[in-house]
């Protein structure tokens, strides 16, 4: 049986649609409401959920996502809690889940054990922010765990010759970071996205999704015309933070995300 991520992109390709990917931090603002937020994302039509594993030193994240990790950890979030949330979500949904993580928390948990437990819980892929493919290949213990699809990252600064190397080790899709620096909302899209996506596609048959700085329906629609997927993270996390003490938190998230999803499908 094919992985849910591969099934998703196969279906979207047939329908000539781009995927809408939503990022949230596991356990933000707490485990119970995080699950409810995931269910709200499902109702809004999100195609794939990218779930951050809370970590105390998320160096690739901007302030919005750093604060989300802090809220989650203060509420008792852990790797174990993250997997429990996924298990609960899987009772009613088959929406693919990619774990967005740093090496430290999963290595401390046990690298192979994490991959096995996460796959068993219902996760489909892993995007390991600080484990370069060439370092992975030099460590036998990091090559043994293949229960989750390895999602690879390509940045604007990635040399063309390295793109082929990175893409060749990836599965599921390629995540193109459209900007240098950390995560965060931007008022305008980065320049040259279409050109960079075209270059990446010269080196892989995998779908290419684009993230970093996408925060409005107009952004979502524009990126959906030139890539296989659109990732929105900080803008959603900011909405969660803004309404974290409100009784209608999940409805607020739904009403924020739905226009972004719809815009990605209207091209």
C-alpha cells in the first residue's frame, strides 16, 4: 500500500490541483485543543498537515513559531504527547501528516524507535531540519529508520549541483523554502519562486511545495499556479496565539484557513 502522501499527490495531479499544507505546533496551546485544531483544519479542506515537534531551541523558526513551541512545552508537550495527538486524530481522518522536527528531540527519544512509533501512530513523513542528507549517510543508525518518508528541503541558496543530490534522497515531495532566514509572515512573496521551482523540477519527479512567507489568499493562489503545493505556517500559528484563550479558537482557525485553501484550488 502506498504512503498517504504519495496517494495525495497522485490524486491532486490527476485533478490538476495544488496541495494546501498547514503547519501547526503539536500541543499548542495544549494537547486537547491542538487535536481540535487539527480537526478544524480537516474541515477547512487542508490536504496535508505539517506538525512541528516542540523543541526548546527551534533555530530555523521565527518568533511566532518559537512562541508556539514555548506555549506547547509549558502545557506539557513532549514527543510522546505529540504521537498521542496523532493517534487520536487518526481515529477519524486519513489526512497525511508530516512531522517537522529538529534532530535533538527525536534522537533523545531514540531515532529508530521514534520512526517506528510515529509511523505506528499514523504519521507519514518527516522533515528533519538539521540533519543534512550527507550527514545522514555517514551514520548507520540514522539510515536504518525508514518507516517515514524523508521530506527534503531546498533553499534559494542551494547550489544547482546540490539540488540533484538532495532531491535524489528525498521521498514524498520537496519542500522549497522561498526565502532565506527563519519562518514568518511577509507582506509580499519572494522573487524568483517560479524560476527556482522550474530548476528543482529539472532534478526530480517529486512534487515541489513552497513555504515561508505565504500568509494571504492572494499569496496562496499565486504559489498554487507555479508549484505542486502551498505551505502556510506562521500566519496560522499567529491566529492560534491570538485566540488561544477564546472559546471559539477552532472556529477562528477554520475561518482563517478556509479562504487560503479555497484560493489554492481556484487557479
